C-alpha cells in the first residue's frame, strides 16, 4: 500500500497541472483595448458623479438646503474612488466648500490645501479661509475674510461658471456671521443684497434666507418689515408649513399670543408631522395654565422628533418642557390640598430638569427651575448650593460660566 500511494499521487498532480495549463490557454489574455475600455468606463462614471456634484452644489446655493451639500461630498468622493486621476480645481474647491460648510474641518482643510496648490490666486479661497476661522471660533476674523472675499470678487474677472453663486454666498455668509456679532443693520444690508441676487438669477429666495432676513428686522424691532418678508415668502410658496411657523414666531415675539397660536396651528394643518409648532403650542398652553393641552403637545413634539431628540439642545428643550409641566401640575395639586400627589409631581419635575441639564448645561430655564425647587426643599443641600452658584455665575457673566441656551423652554 505505501508503494501504490507514492505512485498515484504524482500521477494525480500531473493531471491537475495539465488541466490548469489547459484552462490558462483557454482563458483570454486582457488586451490593451479592453484595459482602455475599463479605464474609459471608470472615467465616464466619475464624470457623472462630478456633474451631479456641481448640480447639487448649485441647488444648495439657491436653496441653502444642506442635504445638497452632503450629496456634493458623497459624489466627489465616489468620483475620486472610481477614477484615480487628479480632480480639477473646480471640483476640489467644491469639495472643500462642502466639507467646511458642513463642519468637517479635517477633510475640508485637506481639500482646501489641494485647491491652493492648483490655483492659489482664486478669490473663492478667501471664502474657504473664512470658514476655517469660523470653525476655529474666530468669528471676527471670519467676518474680515468674508469682507476681503466680497471685495476681491468685485475687482476680479467674473467666474464664468459660478460667478452668481459665489457673489451670493459672500453676502449670505457674512450676513449670517454678522448676526452673531449683533450687527443687525449690516445683516439686513447683506441679506437684502443676497435676496436681490437670487431674484436677478431668476431664483425664488430660499426659505432660510427669508427667515434670516426677517429675523434681522425683528432684532431691530422692525416688525412690519419682517412680516412683509415672511408673507411674501408665504405667497410664493403657500404649501410650505415653515412660512406659517415663522409668522407664528414673529407674532410671539410681539406677544400676540392668539396670533402666534393661529399661525402655529396653521403650520400643523399644512404639515401634520412638523415637530417645532408643537413646542410653541406647548409653551402657549403652559403660559395659560392649560396643562392637558401642554402635555399633549409635548408628547407630539417628542414623538415627531424621533431620533433627532438625541441632539443635546433638542433633548434639553423637551426635558425642560416636561419639567415645567410637572412643576405646574404639582403647584395645582398642592393648591387643591392633594399634597402627597403634589410631592410626586415635584419629584418628577426634578428628574426631568436634572436630565435637561445633563443634556445641555446651558439650559437656563431648567437651571432656574431646579434652583427654585431647591428653595422649596426638593434638592439635597450640596446639589442645591452647586446649582445656585452656577446660576449666579451665569447671571454675573462670570468667566467660565456655562454658555446660556435660550429656546422655547430652555
């Protein structure tokens, strides 16, 4: 048996080798033409992604909808993956813009550096430099660079591909940053210019642009001008629930509570799954002591937010709303002589308000409400003392105090 095994195995090995050689002979050798065809197909696929990226970027500019920016980044990344050839300057610029505007500093700076290597004198690079400064927390530097960018566009030859878009973005971004600087008159001038550029390009002014411009007018107490802008946007796009909501915000700022309620309800009539109006209606019910309605709107608000409730500020907003609900209910039960039930409600309020501050330490109303409950004896002394000191630090604007978040409930 051992001798037979040593004879059979080499024979089998020879047959296998022969079969492999036959297969190798039968398999076609890739030709140069085939390789070229493969490269051409990859190039065509990459070009489709690049063209779609340009189209998405234009749509972003005139709508200010960040979803299109995400598409830009995805398409250009896929184009690079499919076709290893070096992207041209315009695509490198768009990739840097998309990443930086979305807050992706690392990828944005990398694309910006590649763009600088290809065309260091392009004025649009000043816009990207401004984004980097803003992401680094240097808003005033960013505003200076945006001003330099706008000035450079005024003297440079107009870009044949993106001229209108580049000019529009300069005013939109500077106006947005000036809002953070509190320079509302300059905000109005910049955003009004951006609106005029939209109309010149035969584009409907973006909802976000109208909202920002109206808010700037509100900040300088120009309520009729703000309402005219919002109602103009509503007339152009009457099915958009955001316009009704924004008018509701304007009415609320003027303490026209009945008007605010009507417009927020109108927003929900246009879009039943719209979360934001429920928060405002919950607040209005809280002001008027309508706790049943408040709870219903809070539940609707959190239900419609879904996964986005994980965002810190939104979670703090909702939790503070529930904290206010339970404290108001506790007050009502106490007044009715139902003290044991009131104690339970106050305990619920404490739980929700604590969680709100965990979500966002700057939620000023949650902090204030917890301090008030501490005065009533519903917090351990050490916790109460720490919260009271934090609240006083915020009120004194002490260095190192938590930033203040002010939303519907916070």
